C-alpha cells in the first residue's frame, strides 16, 4: 500500500481511490468499479493496442432497452429539452434510499415495453448444416491447413483460469481471449469433428461481464445436442456460475469450494497520511465520486456505502437467481445452503450442486466410454489454442459481403502514446481516433460496433474520442457494446454512439471527475528535504509547489477548473442521451450503476452481449437479421518480437511489460481524470518520476 503514497502530485488520482474488493473466502476479486450467430465472420484488419486486463465485478440477469436517439452532429447544447419518462420496473433490486428509482418492464426479447423501437435479441439459433453446404464443409476440411485438422470424434478441452482479455490475441500471445473463447464454442457446435467439450474451470480474475458472456455461450453450445462437461478443482461463486451452466459438473475429492457469499470492503489511508505529514488536496465533483476517499478519509462516506451496497445487492441477488434457476431450486434454498458455510465435496454432491466426485483421469475415462473409445487408446482431444486457429471458413461459418467494423477499446485511457507504451497499454486516444476516422471515410462498412471495457482515465482524451465517435455516428450506425466495465471515461465514449448495449451488471455511469495534488510540506520538514521555486505568473506554482498547500486563490481556481470539467461531462451526457441537465444530474454525481439500473435511468438502451449489439447494428443498417455479415476486427494487436521468440510470453517478458507499463503511468498521468473508483489501485499510477524525492519517500513510507 505504501507504493500508493509515493508522489508529489495528485493530478493522476484516477487510480488512487479506495480499494473495494469483492471477497469470496480465498478467491477475492476487486469491485472496480449472447452468443454470436454462426454466420458471423471475424477478420483481422490492422493492429491497435490490446487491453490491460484488470479485475472487476459484473453479473447479468435480464435483457432490456430504452429508446434510441437521433445522433445527428449539431452544435453542442448544454441541455436537451427531451424528457426521459419514468418507466415502471418489474425488479427492484436497488438501494431503498435511492431517490431516483425507476421501474422497467421487459418483454420476452429484453426490450422495454412501450419503447419507440424494439431491438432484436441476437439470440443464438442452432441450425444443422445439411445438403450442399455440408458437402462443402467436408471438402474444406480435406484441403484445410495442417494446423486446422482435427480428428473426428475429438473433444475440445478448454481451461478457463486467471485473466481473460476482451481483445483478440495473436498466436504468439499468452493468456485467454474472450472473443476467441466464444468463437471456439460456436465453431465446436457446428464442427462435425467435435463430439463435445471438456471445460476445466479454475479461479478466474476477470469481471462478471465476461463470465456472463462465456456462460451464455455454454448454454448456446448445449443447443447443438453435444455434451459439455465441467471440472472444478477450486471453485468460488464465479467459477460455479459457469460450472452450473454445464450439462455435468465434476470435482475431485479434495476440491476446494468456497461458496460463502460476497462482501465488499474499503481501505483508507487518511490516518497514515496524517501521521507522516502528507495532506491530500482533492477536488472531486459528485457526491458519489469517491475516488480520493482512500487518501483523504478514515472511513466510508454515507454516499459511498449506499452505492456499494446497491451494487453488492445486485451482484449477489443475480447470482442467487441464476444458480437457483440452473439447479431447479428455490432462491431461499440456495441462500440457506450458502449460509451454512458448506465446504465438503460429498455434501455438495448429495445436495445436487455437482454431478459426481471424480478425478480428472476418471472424467476422461468416462468420456472415452461415452464415445466408445477403447481403454487402451487415448482420447482424442484438441486444446483451446490449437482450435483457435481453425478458421470459420473451414466450417462454413464465414460471413457475407456486408461488413460491420468492430473497434475494441480496453483498459485505462491516455491521450498519446509514449516511448514506453506497449501494445497492451490500454486505450491510446490518438490511435483510437485514427481508427475511427478511417472507418468513417471507408464505404466498406455498413455499421460499427465499439466494444468498451474501460474504467476511464484522462478526461481530455475521453472528450476527444467522444467528438470523433459523434462524427462517425452521423455517417453510419454506431453501437456501443459494454463488457465488464464502461464507466466514467469509458461511459464518455459510449454515450457518443447511437445505441448502448450493456450486460445486466456492467458497471457503468460514474459521470464525474476528480483531480488534486499532495501537500508534502510537513513530510519534507520531517525528513529534512527542502524545495524552493522561482516563478512568474500568479498561478505558475499551482501544480508545481507540492511543498505547501494551495493559497486561497489557487484553491478557488483549482475547484472551478474541476467543476468546469464536470459540467462539460454532465452536459454532454445529457445532450448525448436526450435528457435535460436536471435529469442527468440526478443520475450523475459520480454514481456507478449496474447495466440494468442504468437502462432504467436512460443511460443504457439494451441489455445483452456482443451478439445483441451485432443484431442491433444490422437493424440500424437495414440488413435483414437472417443475412450473413462479416465482423471485421480493427484492433487486433501485433505480437512483439519477444513474444514471437518465446512463443508464449515467458516470465521475463512479463516483468518487462510490468516495468514499462509502470513507468508509462508514472509519466503520463497528469490532468483531470474521468475514472471510476477501485480500478487498478494496486499499481503506482498518478505519480511523477520527475520528482527528486520520489525514491526517498518510497523508502521512508515503506518502512512504516
């Protein structure tokens, strides 16, 4: 934690908020904040940076939508005269103290009843390949590349563990990719060589939004009639959420189950700062914008407690609902079982939580028997990495002539690339803008999907991207698809599109800004350090003089600057969402909403995954829903030379990446930030390596 304190400025406060952690016994994940149709074809176009995977928390239950807006680019207005109706809602799983409650009524498609338009669901429909197309697929398999060849009767084995990126990965990159995982499920459903899937599920570090997308694809795969068997050696709530969607679920006798419920916690450093002589001077606009609370407070604010309680209730309530539905039990039964603190695997089997107790080799033997493989022969299995190289074309799943561009934006937002930037350096605004402009000028794309997985970052960069997305939306349909999180600066990007699609518990909103600096005067005095400044200009020392507090006139200017940044964000959000400023103020103030609650308040249009975003894009582009389209990926990263040489990215490369990412953040974290709380708070962000006292402070504070 002491690493967080090593800075002379707080202009990059975006990551130094409280640490909110969803705990599941030994499987903590941080509270940072539908299936593809078979005719969708993924193509690689050019390279942009991939995302930095981070821990987040998201879940999904319902599908919903509000109404689309006209996104013609016109002169900026501080307020829109369009009023947003209060919509009655079926489910009231939000805080009772919320003064802006709104109700939603969802139809079977997941759209709001009475809305102007009903969005297509994008639901996966399995259709058996037959006739001449079946013959064509067999012919393509015969002439396929050697690395695409799979034995008939094979089992696809996928191991889900650790972080899962929302970006496509090259063959040389290590780690799991959500798009490729989902694509493998679809290919396996149609591949006549694949008999079923054996899914190893181990502790995951991704957000609930990605987990929901994977779960959706598990259920869609089952529509093919093929088996899918899960195996969980270590299982918490998130892992079981996937496992219970499988046809069968097995665990070894010594499996570790930690289904104890969820908790949220926040830590505060105000008392430590007070003792060592550091005074954080923070300007945060919005009563729920708790970024900086970790630095300035000694306990949780009432507003922060209200917001976190509502988020936690949504996450836990949805988990109970989904698990009870999957297991055919009442919600009360599931909750009672959780409250017993059961950890014995035998008890889990008796209560029907798992199918049976078996070791991995026993499960494989069972699959061999099921597929009629002789005991002395080895079961033919193909792993995730090899199967990812099988093209859609080989299986007859390639798209049609109509193309929809997919631009992925993952990670924290920075404005320009630095010499230290890596392909996984998050969202670099100047590169993102270049990509948006190229798509706008191209006539080959009928529509665009911007896939966002970001807690925000630099406010200026967010605004510049907002403008370019608005211009793009004036020329062709643009749909935002939210993953784990699209909050603050991430929401800034999304609100520029014509339609926003989010998962039920995507963490979004957080419309607010924060900035500040550290007053290190008392600390400098204690350690004998001195700093003197010669300046010209009344406010020249505004950000340079960390050895003293703000003067009254400097504090006033600093506060006005932050307030101005917030007003711009809020007013543009109101304009983009066709709401008046007062309405937007009620749902802004830095508050984080789940996707479903955001939809009921006009911040989101539809609930669903990427497949629903594709269906809506086809609708907006006047492409029939049953017509094949090609999804052209425009942000697939190029592998670095070390990755190519290593093939998988060894530990040395991991250290190199960590150091470079850290140094980049130390250098480029200045300015007002539009960032959600609790994301990447373990990293040394918001600091400056130009401060000569940096190392000394680090050593001093680390010794406390």
